[in-house]
C-alpha cells in the first residue's frame, strides 16, 4: 500500500478507490503505525493538534418501540437499564453546565424512541433556549426520525446540530433494524440539512458487517457531507440481540477503520464514540492521530472514561483541548 498516495488523494479532495479502501482495512498489523502517521497528516492539515470533547446525556431512556438490534433501549432488548421519560429542564440544564465544567465544546442530548412527539419538541425547544442563555456550548440533539417542520422548530430555538446515524451500509441495514429503514434515516438527515442544522451522522462497526459495508457506510457519510462523524464500536450489551457480536474487533482493527474514515472524510470532525474504552483499551491515545474528537464520562447506557483521564491523555499526546466557545 502506498501511503503517500492515499494522503495525496485525500488532501486533494479525491476519493480512494475501493481497492485502496480494502487495503487500509486489511493493513498488516505491523504497519499500523505507518498508517496512523499517514492519517495524521490529513487530520493535521484540517485540525492541527486540536481535540475536542463532548458530553452526552441520555435525556429519555428505554421503552423504545423500535428494534435496533445493537441497542439496549429497544423493544427487543432485555438489558437491565433505567427507564424514564424526558428529564426536566432543570436537570438537563444542570447537565449542560456540568459539561461546560468538564471542558466540553459541545453538549449532546439523546432521547430514546422512533422520533419526538409534538410536546417533546416544545419541551426540547425550551430546554435548548435555556442552555443557550447560560452557556456558549454548541448543542446537539439525537432524537430519532424527524417529521416535516420539526427540524425548523429546533433550529429556531437555537439548536446547532442534529445527530442521526446512518449506522451501517444500506445493504446491511435490514440485518440491524426492521422497524425503520435506511431511507428513513437518510430522509431525516436531509431534513436537518435543509433546515440549516449541522449534521452529525456516523455508524456502528462490529455488528457482523463486511469490509464492503464499512466502505459503503463511510462513502455514504462523505456523500451526505456530515460535519461530524461519530464511529461507534459495538459494545455487546447482554440482553440485546447483538450481545454475541463484535468478535471481529480488536484495537488495531478499530484504528484501521478510523484511518479509513479520515482518508474518506478528510476535513470532517471524526469522533471515537461508543466502545472506545471497551475495544481500543490501551491503544486509545493512538485513535486521536486519526480522529479529533471523543466523548467523555459515558454513553447512552454504558459508562466511559472520566474527563480528567481524557484531559491527561490529550495533554500526554501533546494535543490541545478545544473548549466551549472556541471555533478552531
Ligand atoms: S437506537 Fe434509538 S430508535 Fe433504535 S432502539 Fe435504540 S432508542 Fe430506539
């Protein structure tokens, strides 16, 4: 594999051929450091040595009528998780203020469910206005499928970004969810974009997909021009239909996937999301040579790295933290 050629194509706005993508995913383990060095050249062009962290609140948990097989909150999951309706405004604002203290640049709220009700949208708009009044945090919302007009309402309340993941390739999608489609997801992404919201859209690897599916997903994320791409590594949660999957992942494999994500989406914010601690383990710092963003303190129903440990990791790398209100 000619790494300099991959860097050149990526920096010049070109697209790696499928064969080159396959080579990245199948890079010999002994060459992973060289691959990371190449991905870092691309990352450095657009983001220098800057990293930013995000804090996520599961603002409504469980009891979801959908059947996403990876998700502990789905109707087909028996995982022992908390169930609660949308948290109060006071509680969520308190969480946003905590995110600010944890040196986050962006605060994310996620709600379980297929999509928000009319009253939830109204409550969310009120919450977004309150957060914006008290902080300069960028605010992102993950709320499922949006109906016509809902994205505009959220934008008018001050929302910066919506997270809606494509999750996997169109081909593999029916294997991970049957209650809504890949096209439903694409439509929500399109609606958010049309409403002037930034788009955060990524995926989950380790669900039994092939290399071709990973390439398709990363190409699709390039095509929708997602500003932010969170890559999750499946955490096999007991009680979910995918509790026995993710065997194909190891720290080197995760790094190769992140490198490919960077080559295909050179100037996009790439976030090492769920499963960072579980799958990358001692190699977590290396992920930031390809990615430029992480979550701290945890995910929807699983815990994560404490913020002070993440700050130390970032400082040890010689990288710089981007915080609330900065726009690098
Ligand atoms: S991912 Fe979202 S839509 Fe799917 S089951 Fe979980 S909470 Fe429901």
